[in-house]
């Protein structure tokens, strides 16, 4: 049986005017700022008008560690949202925007797949409403103002050896990871080493995704530490008077975007931090607004539960006062087989034993999510090559962990295929059995927070950090930042820092290479192993296959 490609399905979508989608959740035409016919920003006036309404139920979708076999977390998020609406519930979804880096690299888009997609797919995976460009511009403005401040007399006495603010671009460009700026003579300033991260790793991205409103956004931007003086005292963004202009650039980007699923259900798409190098969740303002206008809100957190879900619970929920009512862990039979030692080329061959051997990774994630006090259901994202025996092997394994695994066929059938999963999610969400709590308290010392995640979530034996890193953490504690959560930057492919170590490894160590203080966002970034905050393109990047066809349509994008 030949299936249509995602882009073919998206092009055939029967999209409704965005005003009709907004009307489903109580928005008038005046509440929307249209970007064409099929996407719009939600006005701040509307957001303010619903703040006192009761919250709906919050459902988090997470997954096992990603494999080349594919898991389909976003696809499941979209499918579950459609399934909830199909069974008569008022539901919306909240997902992140796509970065250009992976789209032109190797990961592909971020709009779901098959019959469980958000549209317009091409626009979502490219420039969309310009939010990422605004974030890049605001970040770049601050970079320019720092060097300009130094050039014109350095009133704040910045030690140019201790400028902490790097630059960003929304593209995978390894050549920019470490550069020397201001070469070419006196007129160009003082030469110094710096570098680029990808835009999704920018603290400005994190701030936009954690801020409650424009006033909070401006305060957080002002709190960014951009550099240090010779006496190691911090220089803040507000010291060089950049936060006001940055807020102006981010004014529209701060407003959540409204689009629709293939089944014309509302979808909030806003923010896009990666979960392997940042906190991996869509914006607080989008999630909170969705909870005011829908009875059930389905959101996702990036990569596996060891990264996105951990940060959703320990950072986003802690900072925003949110609590998930149920967590869905997505797994596939194919990924279980790959974790069980099967090569990608052989995944279509039935192999119950490999499925059983590979389930340890899934079991670890179930245990970890349960440790936050939240009920768990496993969604088996169905592939046409799955056999009944393989699916049953996953169900039996999950039952042994005190949970239920539901086969979901949303990719193939849309909401009809996800309705059974939706029924189970509603049952758990309405049960009130959850007792959510982060796994470490605010007052725990920073290094102990790192150890808690490494030992309880990754199952590591130890955290390796040299004296310089430990001293830096203590200095931040003495400066009043000890109550911040930690944001682990680690490979997404393994519980360990070795991307090739699949399954559920134990007895490993977590080496900490660097720590960064994101004072505006409100967390400490802990860079582990060989993880890069500026990815590189693969040998054959996806961009080689992306083009316009004779009809002016985009080809090769996801």
C-alpha cells in the first residue's frame, strides 16, 4: 500500500480561515492578528481577558531516547489533541516552532506527520511569523551594544577577557563555534575571542519562553549577565541600557501563534528551545493561555524524557506554577528493536525477542516520570510493519511497570486512530491521582542538583567536575543564584553522555565541561560531555534536496 508523503498530505489539507479556528476557543476577530489566512498571533488583550478563568487539564507528551528508527512525539501530540476533540472534549495542543538549523540539516520539520499534522506545514518549518528572526535580532542587538560600549570608553569597566555573551544565528554552522571578533585595526574595536550558538540556545529564547508578559520579559532581559569586570563583579544587560530596545524587537514575537491541525482543531505554536542544549518546552504564555480556553491541553517536551520532560517538570512547571495531570511516553516497536540490537535496515523483520530486549529504555523513562508523582500512559506509535506479537510484547512489558500501553494509529488514521489513547488520557487526567513535585528543592546546592539529575534520572554513579567548575558554582551561590534550577546540556541519544550507549545504562559518569549562568532565564546551564550549542551540518545535509518545483511549491522539506 502506497502512502502519501507528509508534504502531500499537508498540501491537500482543507484549512479553515484562522478566525474560525479562534472562534472555537472563544476568540473574536479582534483578538487575532492575522498573518495571511491560516495563521495569526493572539493579542495580549485577549490573553489578559482570560487570566482569571479556571485552568483545564495539562497533558505532557514525552518519549524514549530518540533513535534513527523514529518515535513521532510531535505526531503523537497532534494526534492526541485531535483524538480528544473527536471524543467530544474541548482540547488544544501547544508545541514549539521549528528551527531552520535542523530543517536544513538532518532532523526535519516540527509539524507532526501523516494524518496528524499542524498546518501550514511549510511556513511553520521555515520563517513562520518571524519569531526566531526577532529573537536572533534582539540577541544580536545586545552583542553589538556590548562591543560598542567597550569601544566608546567602557564606562562599566568590562574586562574584555570576560565577556560572557556569545552571538547566535539560526543555522547549523560549525565554523562559527569559536571565532575572533573585531580584527582589522583600531576602528573595529578591541579584538577578542567569542563564538556563535544556534538561536534556540540563546538565553533570549529561554527568556521569551519563560516570561509571563512584556513587563516580565523586559525585566528578565535586563537581568542577563553579559560580562564581568576585573574584580569579577557582573555587568548586566540593563547596565548598558539594551533591554528596552530588545523588548521592542520582541514585542510581536512575545504573542503566541495560532494555527490548526489537519482536522481543524486549534494549535498554539510558540517558542523553540532545543531540549538537548536548552530547556526544550514551548512558551509559558502559550501554555497558560491554552489552559484558560480549553478543558485539555496537550503539550510536548523535546527529545526523551531524560531531557525535555525533566526540564518541563524541574524548570518550566517550577517557574510557572504548572503541574501536569498525566504524562504520555511515546515509544515505537521499531525503536524497541533498535534498542534491542537490531540494525536499521532490519527493522521491518518481525523480532519479538529484540523488542523485549529493547524495552529497558522505555522502562527507565516510565520510572523516572513516575518519580515526579504524575500518572503515566505509554503510547505505542503504530508503524505498518508492526506485528501483533511485537505490540503485545510492549504492552506486557509496560503492564509489568504498573502502566498501560495503548496502540495509537494517528499517523495513518488521524483522530480515529488516536481515540483509544485519548479515552485513557482523559481517565487518568480526571482521576486526580497525580501529586506532582519537582525532584529537588530550590534550596539544594547547585552541584547537588546536578548530581540529583545525574543519579536519579540518568542513573550515573558520579558527576565529574573540576575545581574551576565547582568554584564557579559556589561563587554563583554566594551571589544569590543558588536557588536556580539546572538545565542539563547533554546528548539526546542516551541516558549517558555517550550517544552510542543505548538502552538503560548504569555505572557511567557524567563529565561537566562547562557551566553558564542564565540569570535572566533563571537557570544554570550545565554542558556535559561533547554536546555542542552550535550544531554542524551532516555530510549530506537536507538542504541539498530542498528546492522549488516548476509550480513554485517547496520540495524536499521533511
